[in-house]
């Protein structure tokens, strides 16, 4: 069983402070960012930044649905970490300054399966999740 990691990144034409505020807004902005791969999204505690708890179903493939119960922490300004209570999955959103623009990176890692299933997971899951995140980042770019 090895670590599986998926990453997506996009430059957004807006200042980092503005983008950080949008990314941290789980109550109003986040539902607008989610693609058709997300279902039953709800904030169960908080709503902005650290301390927020939210849940959703992530339909990664036609057969693979993950129930996520995330708790948000903010280890440093511009970095939000969503830790799933139902699995080893951790998603980190990082917003950094790039002049007058921002670079937004989403990185998710989890403990992969063993054996042949783990081989296929490590081979194909990162690309599939990257496509989902590219859609989310595209919506963020539109909202900004």
C-alpha cells in the first residue's frame, strides 16, 4: 500500500487575498465551484476557513463514490487542509501570490490499496482527480 497523490494548479487573474477569501468560503463560494462529480454537499459546522466541517459524495468514476466528511484547518495563511474523517484522504488548497495574480494548487493524497487494485489506483486515479480539480479551478477562475 503506497501513497497516492493527485495535483492540479491554475493561475488566477486576481490578488491572492481575494482568492484566499473565496477558497475559504465553504458556505457560499464552495458550492458554486463544485462540478457534477460532487453530490450532497453540506456545511455541518462553521462555514469559513479553519474549523469548518463539510460533507459530500465525490463520484470519481461511474463505480467509485467516496463519502467525505472533511474538517478544515489552516496551518498557515493561504493554506487550507481538508482532512477526511472517513479515510486517509487529505486535500490541501494553497493560494500563493504571483505578482497581481494568484496561483491556486489543490493536492490530495491518500493511502492506496495494495496488490493489482493498488497498481491501477496509483496509475489512473491521479489523472482522473486532476481532471475533476481542473473543472473546480476553472469555476473559481470564472467566479473571480
